[in-house]
């Protein structure tokens, strides 16, 4: 699923606007012409550039098997670029293409100047994440407690800035084994772990363990959908609750928060895509 078509038809109406993406890339990217057959990137190579397809079609393949086609208005290569990890697919120009390329460091610098675009990327990736979780849930192949998936978003400096931006009432304590979020429930807050550890589970299968600096519960806050997972305190915890108003303010006033959250969502999606389907 990584490096696949950036947007499907339903998403165009809800989470992704190709015109916004085009404007973002034109403001800071480099226009490239690729004739039919040009290899844009190869699976397992280091990903350091993200592309907007201004015109044309790009075929994506894995282990020599065609898996998707990305067309005009799509963005490709985002996962590897955001996470700094190897490409999960090979991309070849299926037709003559006009692309706008953007290297990793300028991409993150541009996100900090245009945080609303980072929020749009989050919505798109969370749509993918929900789809992937649904597939694994139906097939019964969700990882369990030994998965080793851990998330960390905020380093010490960012965590301090988040604490400073929130009211004292945002801080809550949860004893060990306390249920914090319920799968399928309504999401009104996301949480940052200030002390302790939290397990994230779907249908009883633990898919992630989050420690200090980790964020969870953002999916329901970003896309207004029901909680995708339950959260349980695996030790006594101190959590910072961030409601929708505070979340949007942090995205726009603290660009590092949005950037790091986008990286974390990308890592979750990459981890999910590595699970047996």
C-alpha cells in the first residue's frame, strides 16, 4: 500500500484536494519531464523525494508485479520520503509525464510553512490506515503482543512545548489496567503520554505499545470517524488530553507538532503494510 495511488475516488471528496496539492508542490518543487518507461524509483532503494503527477500516469509494481496506477493529480513516494525508509514499490512512467519533485528536507520545510497541507496528508494516510486495519481485522492477521511496534512523536523539547500550550486541566492520571479509549467509541480527544505506557489493541490484539512522548487517539480526531482501537494503561500513566480545538491550534501554531505527527502516522502505516495480508 505504500507508494500506491495517493487518492481514491471517495477520498477526493473528503480528504484530498489535488488542486491544493498542486499549489503546494508548485510553490517549492522542481518540474520534471519523464518520458514513458522512465524509472522514478525502485523498491528497497532509499526514498528521498516525493512527486506530484502534474500530467500522465505512473505504474507501481512490487517484486515485478503491477499493483497500482497513479494518475494526474496524485502524489507518489510520500511514505518513504516522510519516514526516511526504503521504497516499498517501484515506480515507472506509464506514459510521458510531467512531475513536480520535492526532496525530503525542502518538503518538511514547506510543511512547516503550510501546516494545513500536513493536516490534509494526515487525513489521507489515516483513511489508508483504517482500510488496512479493516482488512487485517477481517482476515484475523493482526499482530499481537510481541509485535514490537512502538510509537514516539514528541522529543523532550516538543513535549515541553505541548505541555506549555495546554491548560493544566488537560493533564489526567490513569492507573494501571484502566481502559482509556474504547474501540468503536466517539473520539473527542487525543492523548500525549507524559508518564507511563499505554497499549493499543484491536479486537484484543495489541498492535502498538506507546511510551513517553507517544500520541494516540488522533485518528478519530482528524477524520471524525469512530475509534479504530482501544487504549489501556499498562502502567500508571499521566496523559495530556488534546481536544479538537487545541489539536488544530497546535497544528497551525507549532509546525513541528504537525510534522512529527505526520511521521508517526506514516510509520504506523508502514508497519501495518508489513503485516501478513
